[in-house]
């Protein structure tokens, strides 16, 4: 069994000027801390160097040595995490390039760990971005959980206090998601401890 709370990295995926993601991330991270199963670390991609140009292929074996120095603290946080939550907007039916750069610069950090999603957008609430991220994380040998939280028409969904107007509905959805993350995070933590996960390339 784990000896303490699971380490949960909440990733703020938008780096855009005037982004709304900070509001969503602050709200969700607060609920995650109140849940009791997690030690929460917010990872803001706007504070990290994430070059779009990757090392010469194949990068999988080289990125750890070739990552920029400014990326190393973030990489350490990802490696230490037991679970992830990605907070993503939807841009043009997809997710931001910053998230793809983050994923592509890392390989083993995601393996055999659960990933949940909080999304926001227009009518779809960012769900098209989430469905594409599920495919990407499957390739990274991560386990995406079923339930998430989505905010359609996000500009109407939050009050001036930074909290969702539908406190009961969104809070209930967040709790379901956090409960699933806790179960998967604990199960996979124990599995990795007993048998290191080393898939064949």
C-alpha cells in the first residue's frame, strides 16, 4: 500500500494570453486538495520552456539528456507524480500545441499512471480536445480514466468568485473523477512497485 497521499500533478495546458485556464485550474486543484487522497502540485506550462523542435529522431532515448535546463524541474515533477489531471481548452477542435510539446518531450514519466481531464470550450465543452488527448496518452502507455469535468460555454459557467455557478453538479462530477483517480492511482502505484513497467518499443 502507499504510505501517504498520492502525488497528483494538475497540468494547466493553455499558455495563451488572457487564458481562462487559470480559473478552472485553481478551482479544480482546490477540490483535489480537499479530497484528502492527494498531494497536489499545479504545473503551469506557461512557466516552462517547451521548444517545439525536438532532438534528432529517435527522440525517445535522447530527450532526458537533451532537454533544456529550464524544463528539468517540470520533468522531475512528472516523474514523481502518481497521477495527472490535464486542464485543457479546445482550440479549433483540438488541444493546444503546448500540451503536445509537453507530452512529446517526455516518455517514461507517463507510463502506467492514470490521467484525468478537465476541459472547457464552447458548445462541446472541450470534449473533442479530450478525445484526441486520450489517443495520444494511450500511445504513452498511460491509463486515461472514464469520467471527467467539462465546461461548455465556459465564459458563462463561472461566477466572479472563480467558482462554477452549478456548484453541485460540477462538484459532484469532480468528486467522481477524483475518486476514480485515487483508485487507479493507488492500484497502479502498487503495480509499478511490485513489477516495474517496461514495455517493449
